[in-house]
C-alpha cells in the first residue's frame, strides 16, 4: 500500500511536470517557430544592477529561466576589444569622468556632434580602472559601490556560460572615424564565442556580415522610433516597416519597440494592437519586442502589473512575439513559464483568500459600485466595506471617515466644515458624520486613491471620479448573489461614535446584516475586522461571525499574553507588510517570526495592503507584484491577501507552477529576506533597523465599548469636546467666520 501511494505521488508529479512543460512548448504558441518566446536579459538583470555588470549578468542565472539569453551592447576600445556598455557615452553609465577627468571629447555620432567620454579613447587595461554605474537615475545607485569594471564579450561567455548571447551593434559608422572596424571585430569574435543573435539598427552593417558569421547566428534588424532616420539608407524606420520583404533579404528577425505592437494614446491607454507581428511572420521574420522594464510607466490598462503586460504580447489569443528584451528577466520567466493558458474560469475560494481593499481600488475609486463590481469580476474571494456613519445615522461604505481621502469634498461647499478631531486624526478633515447621505450623493463625487503621485504613478485617470457611493444596505444587496466566499465589514472609531455622536455602530451593523438575510444563509461568511478589541468582543458576545483583529502598527512578534487575549475574541489577524518583512531604504532586512507565531497559536493571518505599483515594494520584489505575492504566500504562508488589485492575486492563485513542490522553477521560488542587501558592499549597505516592538497584552486589551450616549435627536451630532478650529489663518475670512458661528451654536 505504501509503495502504491509513492507511485501515485510520483505519477502525479510527473504529470504535473509534463503539464508545465507542455504549457511552455505547446504548438499553441503563436510564435513563428511554434516554440515558447525567447527571454533576452538586457545587460543582464539591469533593472537592479548596473547594466552589463558582473552581478547583472550573474543574477540572471540565480533568478530567471535557465534558457535566458544575455544581451550585450558592444562598444570598441582603442585596442579593438569589444566591451559591453549600454551607452556610447561612457559618462552616462560609468564613473569615467572621475577617473579620467580630462578625457572629455566631442565626436560626430550619426552626424550629430556629441560630447562626452568614449571607449575608443582608452585601451582595455585603462578601462579596467573604470566602474560601471546605474545609468537610469530613477533606480537605486547603491550597487555602484561594488565597483564593476566593464566586461569584454569573451568575459560574458567564459564567466557565465549562458545558453545564448545576443550582441547588439549600434553606431557602426562611428568607429570608422578611428580606423576601427566593428564588422571585422564581430566576424572575429564570433569565431571564438558562440553568438546566437546579432542585432543592429543599420542595414549596411548587417549586410556586411551576412554570410560571414555562422549560419546558426540570427541577424536581427533593430527598429528605432518610427520618425528616426536609419543612418545607412536615410529612411525613417516607420517607412521601412512597410517593406519587411526587403528586411528578410538580410535578416531573420526584427527587434521593435513594444509600442510598435501595442501603441498607447497620449493619456497612456492601450490602442488596438497593430498588424506588425502578423506582418513579420508572413514575411518569414521573427519579431522581438523591446523596452520592457517593471519600473517604467506601464499602460493604465495593465494596472501596474508587469506580468499582465508580458501576457498581452505572448498570450492574447491572437499573436505572440518571438521574444522579449527585458531589464527584469525574472518577470517574463514567470509569464512564459507559469502564467500562460490559465483556466480562468476555475473558481477556487481556498487559501490564500483574496480580500479586496475598498473593492478593486487600484482601478476605480474605492468603495464605489465600479470598484466592487471589478473586484467580483477579477475573482476576489471576499469584498470589503469599511463602515462609516453619516449625520442622520446612515451606514455607508467609505475608505475613511474623513471625506477628504476618497471624495471631492475639498472642492465642494462643505469644505468650510474642515476641522481637527483629535480622537480621530491630527490633521483637519471633513467627516462623514458632518454630512447627510443626500449631502454626499448629490454634491460629491468619488476620488480614486493615488498613493504614489510623487512618483508620477496615477491610477486610471480616465475614471478618477467614476462610480457611485454605496450605503451598507446597497453593498449587502449587491454581494448576496455574487460568487464570493464572504464579505468583510471593517469598523473603526466605534467608541468615539458612541460617546460623541450617540450612535451604536455594532448594533446597527448587526441589524443591517440581519435585515439583508445574512444571519439566515451559509453560502457567504461574514467577517468583521477592527483594530479595536472592544468592537470584536461585542460582536463575539452577540454573533457567530468570523472576527479579524487588525494590528495597525509594525511589530516583530506577539507575546504569549497578547495571543491569549486575541484568541478570546478573534480567529484571524491582519498584519502590515512591514511586520513580515521589515525594510530599510527599500531593502528587506529579515523575516520576522510574527506569522509563524500567530499560526502556532491557531490564528489565520492576512497581510495588508498589497499594491502593484513598484514604488510600494522593496527592491527584493523586483518591481513585480507577482514576486511580491510569491514571498507572502510561498515564503511565509499567509492565509489571505488584502489587496487593491484582486486581479493580480487571482491570476497568481491560478498559475501553473503553484503546486510543483521541489520541482518549482527557480523564478517562482521566493528569495531569502535580506539576501539582496548582502550583495552590496558592506560599507554601503542600508543602515540596520531599530528593533520593532513586540505586541503585548497592553496593546490588545481595551475597556468595553461605552454605551451610545442618550440624545434627544435620533441623528448623531458633531463632537463638542474635541472639535477645534483648524488652520484658520489659511482659510478665507468668511469661511472662518462660518466655522466659528457653527462651533458657537454647538456650545
């Protein structure tokens, strides 16, 4: 029986492996060859390390698909060595201006006078004193401290023994000014190094080596922007795209900017795809797409999800490019190896639970009908409603009690009601209980959250103010017929609302759930989340809902006494991402024991708030939301993901590599926290963090909720004791007077 069980397991693993292999090699690939698209690592893993540096090339092997091709922009030295540099001007990608301060020259580059430092003025020994640096200013320069000298083409072959090498030759005619021949060099080096691809944007160069390099080496014509002139024929690249049969006479493929295939509108939304992939394939040309980088602006249609972008080029049901040129080769490795041909109709409400954060608030204004509908369409298991109360006691779903956070109240007539309420927050706001439901729905619009505007990362601006506000009753009516495993109601400030507004949020939520029929059905569970133990304790006394305690600070672990307290009223805990992987200067430092401790205590763990934008993630996640999810699910084993982008989490749960065990490919294995930091020169490493606090019973324990104070009116009123004039010096005089009169009337 044991032998039979072992055989059964082995057969299952073999079938799983064959399934993944079939997904990668299936004839359903719409590439010219029918094989999976090639992954070309531009200068290695240049999204992190200086382009073409030793760590950039080396890191590809430890993080990406084993068949990833290494790409080198070849430049010639004075002594005719070919070195890998991303820019013809060395001062843009090395520290040469510091090493050879007097070396600045001016030369013609494609007929344009260009000043800088150039490789043709130095021999290989002299350039050994120069270090490669990060050439893109928006990326971290911290790895520059590692001192990476430029690598010769032969070094790339000997040090890394890659499955393929791609040499890109720019500015062939530039070198002839110095009696150097790039043609002769390429022909020579191809006899010493196996070169799989040679690309160039110059027709004359490719025709000059045609038939003079191995017939196994693919020649690829590189297109630049459509309006740019090809230097040897003096024709715009856009016009040459219309004559691919001519390109076929000297090349076996073309390399184009990705915008040639999926153009975008001026406001950064995808336009219909062009016919260029089909045109190339009909001409017998392979087509490779360039300019993929996880930390560049993606089309809003991709919701800052780079895997989604790759899939639009390789798995859209209509066409597939033959390869992608990427600064982050781990991401196309994931897309090609694990995320193609997914069964998207598969509904699985198992772990990890996908819990929306204000609906699909990464794509639409949070807590609106559009955000909730998209969360359902995108496959969320649980959708959430953060409950707030209006002036007359209507419960509404709002991301914050402060209407400044998710509505256009700042541009409305209600802006005059801005004030500070110390018990809620230290900055001024206009609060839901200041306005009636009619005030809100008739005068305000929703506003999409934009947590990373300082990085230029807006969210779906065409729909910035789209969607309708929802009362809790509307939300409950909406959810009942949906394919969800449950709903989550979040409640904050309940003690303040009871004491100052005379309103019992717990009793009113329980009544609303009962009125909606949620006490009489079992298809969807009800989850109540709060940072206040007093709220959850009252729900525990009156209901059988699933209760979730949210820890609203970063902690390293939980003391046994705090666990004992939590288990009295909750079955799950929500923790901040920083409590799992603390970070310093965008590098993870270590993994805490918090999740393990909570699991050992029998508590489920949900992590919040996951976002797709690369600015929200430490560098260890490679600006890739899928890699981030992988760390929390496989690396830590969380039970739920609270996310602004449920679509990304749903696709992750469906991936073909999800249950491969020890056969999981390297690019789907979460790295060790703090590992990337160790690759930095010790003196340049980010500073150590002060120890995070321990969650103790004093952090958890609270007095019982106060009863709602008696009020002659059925509607809650504004707080008197805590209301303060805020920023009067910055508010026009009439508004200040109005605020004072309103305050006096309350007194």
